């Protein structure tokens, strides 16, 4: 387990944490890869990524403890980063773009012009099929990640700077200055509002019904989403709290806070005694002005559990289907040319069979490497269909022209879904337009 935090001084800190009795924090690394202050950090079970005002995203391989490279798609400060499992990363920036990244090859699958102004925050639904974003154009936008398009736009009265899904995905919240609006998913309506004295700098769901809120002061507060009442508040730092992170470890709910006072602190929250102040587990002084925080857990099950295995297995099944059928089609075409030569001594049939069979095989190979590489397969199968269809029409003989004309490899959309499209429960209806956008994505 590793605490990672960015700061105004352009440095990423790493602290190895051991859940012993007492908990201990040991400095592990400092890395100065950015040329401006860090603005966002995200983790999955292998990588840490950081965003900065220098418009770059830096990647760190935590298992090998090496710098992995940089992503340069954005033109503006990186404002938000969020992983979904081990396969995908979403990034938002002041250029108004949301980029979807494949974390296996670290390539940009899609770049979406999400907002007319800055993208200030984004959040991925636990299913991985939807995302929400807010920006300085006073809109909240719903994104269908299966198709990579906008599904719904809601106008807000003011600019929201934080948006967050609950762990179960049944509700979400937006933060506008010092106000938290709580929305219910199935109605897309506000079911409650929490107002604090100071501007809210960070918010984190602890459970589906409890959220931790930090404002521009040293107080950490826990609120009930159901009653909107403050369950507990206590002084966590000597200066304003910049970020909050939470996770479960050994049956404990751990809260991690980072402050402008330079301290990172870990707290043990007893949900059965939520009114009591959490106990301090450990702390470390970075002596820097911290801006963002995350916790890298080296156990994949501690991050996303089963969600990523489902994505990987479904992707593998799809790839295997394309591989076998595509290569089978290539073999059929090549065999047709060889049989034509063997029976009739037709050299043109042999040459055509080998050429088109090789092209079909190349297309199948490209599809197995990247589902977007459909063009060789489509051109090859389309050309063969036209040629063999004409021969079949003129000769009336099914073999081999009719067979080749009628058999084609499976086609895939050039737009690759971000994740699999398994069904999840249908959404009930009060806000019909909002409901339709979600059903379209689901």
C-alpha cells in the first residue's frame, strides 16, 4: 500500500504504508516529472497517473517502480483523472475534452469535445457504461461510454466543480461552491441538499449513504445522504484540507486526508460509532503544499474486485470469435483457389485464392490486435463478394463462386465499446428524457 500525493512544487510523493500495530509510513520515492503544479492523481492496481498544469499526464508503473511515459492529448490543465478497472482511463482538462484511454497500449480510443468551457470534474458509473461530467459551461452531461457519445445534457444554474457517483450507482452528487446537491438516479431529481459554511474542496462517498466533505478549512465532516444531517465533524489539520481518499483494509474503513499544511493523515472510521471522532492511525509531513491524493493498493481485488475480470473475459471472448472466424474465412478462400487449380489447372484461381486468402488472414490478425482495424477485412470480403457474386450470377453454379460470395467474416463497428454491454436493471420513470438516455446507454 502506497500513499501518493501531488503538490504545487511539481513533485509526486510516494509513502509506503504498513498496516501494523501501530501503522507506519515510510518515505518511498519523490518524482519530479512535471514542469508545473500537479492538479490530479488516479490509481488502479498497477499504475499511478498524474495530471498537471503543464498539460501532460504522467504514468508510473508501481509494480516495477519506473516512469512509464506521458500522454499529450490535452491542451490545457488536466483537471480530472479516473480509472475504470485495469483497462481504461478517462481524463478531462481545461480544453473541454474528455479522453478515453486504453491502458494496455496507452492509446487514446476517443477524444470527446465534452464542454464549451473547462471540464471541471468527471465520474464513471460503477457499471462502466456511463459517465457524468460538469464544466464551466454550466452543464451536467451524461456520456454513453459503450458508444462514446453524449446521452443527456442538463443545464445548471451555476458552474459545478465536483461530480461523484455513489459506490452502488443509485445516486450521484454535484458540488457548486459550498452546496452539495444529491440526485437520485431513477428520477434524475434532487432529493436533498447539503450546505456548508466554506467552499467545498473535496468530497468522497464512504458508503452509499455517508459522504465525507472537506471545505476550505481544517474541518472534516461526515454527512448522511438520506437526512442531509452532519453526523460528525472534527479538526483534522491545521490548514485547509485539499483532498480526501477512502478505502477498506482488514475490515476497517480508512480515511486519508491531505492538507495545505503538508500533512497526510490516515484515520480509522468506525461506522457503528459514526458520531465519534475517527482515531488517527498515522501521519507524515511532506513539507509541501499538497494538491491531490490517492492510495495505491497492490491487490487488484482491493480496487475493483470483479468488474475488471468481467470486462477482460468478455473482451477475450469477442476477440477469440473474431480470430477463429476471420482466419477460417481466410483459409476457406485460400482453399478455394487451391482446389480450383487442382481440378481445372486454373492458375488465376490459385493466384486469386492465395492473394485474397492472405489479405483476409492479415485482416483477421489486425482485428485480433485491435478491433478498430476493420478496413482490410471489409475491403477484402467486399471485393470477393462482388467478384464471386457476379460469377455466380453469370454461371448459376454454387461452387465455388456462390459459396465464397455468401460467406463473409464477422464485421465489427469501428467504434469499440469502452466496456461490455451486459444488461443492468432498467431504470424506472419520472423524468422520461433522462430515463431514455440511460436506457440507451445500458
